[in-house]
C-alpha cells in the first residue's frame, strides 16, 4: 500500500513539474529587442532651467537618449536646446538595464560651454567608455512600466514584454 501511495505521489510531482515547465515555455517571450521611454523633464540649477522632454530608445543592443526643450539662462532669455546621446550598448539583466554611452552632442554649442548647466545635465552627458548608467524598470498599479533614471522622475516605457 505504501508503494502505491509513493508511486501516485511521485507521478503527481512529475505532473506538476511538467505543468510548471509548460507554463514557463508558453509565457516566455524571449529577450527584449526594442525598448522606448518618454517623459517630461524639468531641471533647475542656480538661476538656469531646462523644461522639455526626455526619450530613450534601444534596439538590439544599441540606443540613444534625446532631450529636447527650452533652456532659460540666468538673464531669463529662452533658447531651444537639445542633447543627443549615442549609446554603444544597452543590456538587460532581469529588470536592471545597463547603458554605456558613446558620445554626446549638445545643441547649441554655447550651452556646452556653460559649466553650471552642464553640471545640471551631468547624468545625461556621460561621454566615453567609462560613462555607464544602471536603471530599474518597475510596474505601477495601473500596469504601466516606468523607470526612474537620475533626475528624471518618471517615464512611460513600452517593451514587447
């Protein structure tokens, strides 16, 4: 009788393991190949500020970060401004993403010469092979995926998974 109970229990355990394996196979969607985040961005440093938008795009290990907006200098004069960062690599380990920056372009050029404003933009102007940022994706109660990155409070993100 004990042998029959053990056989039934073993068969049940094997069946449960097979069901778990099949469930994981059905719900596995593969690695994320495309990833985008967009959000509003407002930063202030001393008497300067930048108001605009932030966009992050990654596709198959490469990517870009783009900031577009209005920069107000210490005299209150407004200028259109943009920052374009090229990313050498974007990798994912679970919910942790790593970005390695290749180069950054600041438009207009005189904005790049202002050290105070460049300190404000520091998390987004990591130039060279040592410039690396880590960030974590989390899910809001509404189901939206969001990311907190540097001074960017919240971005709406879209991924295939």
